[in-house]
């Protein structure tokens, strides 16, 4: 589960809201279009402006203190206990989601067998352990998303897998690579400190462990901390509440497939209409006595069109097919020219439209400005089609109007669903648009207030997403203290500093997985697998050459400069977008950019090629070994 908009398409340098200089010429060359680009730009700006809030990211509260129960694990039996561990292990991996699973799998392959995984949940799976809400599904094609398919000889049942299949696959990886042999579940790391004398990391946890490790791998995931909106009165509500990532089936009844029978006499509010809400609302609508959907910004909802896997096709796949498919997908969604679109779905659709338009224009001498105008027109066409889809499906015209997304497709996470829009034709479902007040106004003891109207409800479901823009340390819940006791928070106070995105000077043998300062792809598991292979190489090499390694200051400085030099400047694009975590809630400049400002600008495939070359040279260039 991740998001990227790091594409050359979204890097369009157009000045939104102003008539584009050569647009007439470009439009003429593209033939007739049946809309007014200027009017659409103006509408997009108007819709953005009413949602931008001065408090930006501060409109959300951290899930701790009085709100800590929102992150309790509803899937384990209470009362688990075990003796604290004080032993030594070669590698401690923090996080048992796909980062930790893939690290473990690749360590086994590399013969690195002394490792332990520490995981907060009661099993492996990470995102797919926590997100069990009804209808949860991965919107990236399963043949690309589910890792290690060839290694495990497994073919997903459908083109888009539902959560139970992905959770099961996580456990399959853990079984096959013997990751259950040494794992600490229901354990949260509280501190990581480098001990100079022994050149070991001391890993402290909330179960009083003080393990020693030569290497630590941090794979805590970019979206692991649920967030709540700081709506006035949120702590006063006397009814039931939960966050979608801790779905309370004891309250709703049913399971992932629905049958939420305990809601039949309940008035339910759901706050949020992002990717999670789009998938779960059809189930809430089907079972609640009445469902109120509180929407601030509509998602764009494209066709899902899920299909069972054609087993004949699966049998015809040649060795290496998954890597090839992933590479192809990464290349296309990075906005690179392509010959063939192997995945051919909603993600790649816009890029196909764009490629067709470029072919239509047929002029290799296009200026950057003209190319960006073509991108904008492709986007307008795509979004017009998605808005028309709302009109086709939703019977009440006023409700349909509110459900239309007025922004460019990659301003927000696009969604794909065939049951969401029809839900609004149900008599027991009410859409409450909160855009005029930039969100829900208040929560009372008995209900939710929007547009001055109180909606009495029995239950509030927060589909309000996860912390993304906050620091690694805040999201993961522990500090990392390196040489001389310096904390990573302090070392990064004026900006993130890494070498290849994995490690930082002064924090030896500490390797961080995730998107930061590395190649990024919307298919997040593919980049995690590439990272896992690289980390296995690094650990093996450091072990062969010395006690510990760290990047030199010079190598780190140069890598940060490389990230800055190559960063795709999409500030104009995102400034024109409706607020979301993609553009730091509409305050791009405040954090030095949006979601992609710390990504390697040439994309995941180029990043992998660069790392491969670095490995092939074999010199660990830029690494100091002690
Ligand atoms: P999001 O952050 O995408 O959505 C949060 C929702 O809460 C938004 O609709 C937001 O409105 C709304 N909201 C927040 N505060 C208020 C308020 N005060 N009043 C009213 N509404 C409010 O979270 P999700 O959990 O939906 O998705 C998070 C990410 O998880 C996705 O972007 C995606 O990357 C990933 N995901 C991936 C899936 C997959 O298939 N691979 C499936 C589900 C999630 P607004 O938009 O106006 O801010």
C-alpha cells in the first residue's frame, strides 16, 4: 500500500489557472475537444481553495494518550506474556510486514540465518494484518504486487487480490522461508542504541527485552500509524468508534466478506472517502440501518473490472516473468515511453491515453510546455470520463454532483471500484458533503455535525488514513541513537541524510527500508523486494570485510545532493491540487515538498540499475569498514 505520483506526467510545468500560452496550437493539432480547459482549471482551483486549511497537517491528532485505544490490536487474545530476551543475534529486523518478510526471505537465500524479526502485531502481514476491513483489496495488480510468486510457485486467484489472500500469502512467505523460527510478535521496539564498546545495537522493547544485534534493519512501513482528525468534540462521543485499520467485527458482526449483521439496527457514520472508505462503504451501506458518509473530497473512482486468473495464461508464463512485469509497470507509471503495457489497467490507462495523444500529434519537436499541455488535456479527458461515470451510475443528480472529483487524477490516490457509486442509490445511505467547512464541524455526545446539522448516530467509523508526512521516529515509535549517542531525529533535524536511502553516517550497520531517498513505485512491494536483496548483499559484504560499516560523510553528502539534483519538481502540479498527503495538505513549501520530494527522481528501475552497477563493482564505494 503506497502511493506515488512521481511521474514525468505529473511533473507538468504548466501554470494551472492561467490560460496556457500555446494551448490553442496544441488543441488544434489534437483535433476537436469537447470541453473548455480554462473553465476546468478555474473549477479545479475553486474546489481546491475551499478545502485548504491553515492548520495543514496539524488538523490531525496523534493516536496516543486518551486515543491510544484506537490502535489496540483487536485480532489477538488479551493476556499474552513471555520472558524478556537479553541474548545476541546477528540481525534484528523491526517490522513483520512485507519489508520484514522480504528481508527475511532474502537473508535466508543469502545464507544469513541468524536473524530475528520483531513485530507489533500478532502475526506477519503488516498492512494486511491490520487492514481487515470488509472489502479490503489491493488495487495494484496481484501478479505484480504479491511478492515471490515464482519462488513460491503461487498464482493469485484474481487480477486484484482481496486482503485475506494477501494476508495468507504473507504467512506463506513466513512459513516457506522459516521466519516463524525466530520472531517476537506483540512486541514494540522502544529504543535502538548503538553500544560503542561492543559495536552492537541494543534493541529495547515494551516487553523489557534488551537484545544485542550486530545489524538492525528498520522496516516499519510508511503508513503504519493511523491518524484521527482533531474534530471539536471527538473525545465526547458516547457511542462506539473505531478506525478502519482496527475493524471491530465484534461490534459490526460479519467478516471481510460482509454480513455485518449487527449493524442492522445501527445508524453509522463514516468519516472519510479515501481508498479505504471506497472499499468498505459498500458493505456498511448494505448492512447499516442507516449510513451517513461524511465526505470532504471525493475520490476519483475508476472501473475495477476484477477477473479470475486465467490458469492457461499462468501456465504459459516464462521464468523471470514477475520481475519483467514489475519493471514494465514501474517504467510506465514513471511516465517513461513504452512499447508494451503488460498490466494494462487503470493505473497505466492515463499513460496509454497520453502515448496515443503524442502519436496523434506526431511531432518529435514538441516543447516541454506543449508536452505538459498534452498531459493536461489527457488528464482532463480521463477525469471527464470518470465524472461522466458518476452521472451514469448515481441516480440522484444532486448526490452525483457531490461525488465528482474536480482535480487532476494523480492529485490524490486514484481508486478503482464497481460497488462504491451504486451504494449511493440505496435509500438507507446519505452522502453528507463537508467541503464548505473543510471537514466535519463537530462531534457531539450523540452524533456528527456538518453544515450546521446534527446527524445522530450509534457508531463512527474513522476512515481517516495514516500519518505519512511525520518523522520516521514518530511513526515507528522509537528513537535511533547512533555513535556518540546522537539521535537520528537530531541528525536529520535539518533534512534527511542517507547513502542510497539505506544508511546514515554515524549509524553503523543500521539499514532502513522504505521509500525515502530511494527509487519509488506505486507498486510498493516491488521496491521492498529490490531493497531486501540489496540489504542482504550489504550485510554479507560488511560481515566478510570487518565488524561494522557506515557510509562516509562524503558519500552521504553526495547522495543527498543527487536526490536534490534529480528531484522531479512537481511543485506547480501539486500546488494546483486539492489538499491531501500527496501535497502536504496543500502546504508544499513548508516541508520542502510533497510526497515525492525525497524520492530518487529517475524512478525505481533506474535506481535498481544504479545499485546493481554499484554492487557489480564490488568495492563498496562510499562505505567505511571498521
Ligand atoms: P486517506 O488519507 O486517503 O483518506 C482519509 C480520508 O479522511 C479522506 O477522504 C479525508 O478527506 C478524510 N478526512 C480527514 N479529515 C476529515 C475531516 N475533518 N472531515 C471529513 N473528512 C476528513 O486514507 P485511506 O485509509 O483511505 O488511504 C490511505 C492510503 O492507504 C491510500 O492513499 C493508499 O495509499 C493506501 N490504500 C491502498 C489501498 C490499495 O488498494 N492498495 C486500499 C486502501 C488504502 P480529504 O481527502 O478531504 O483530506
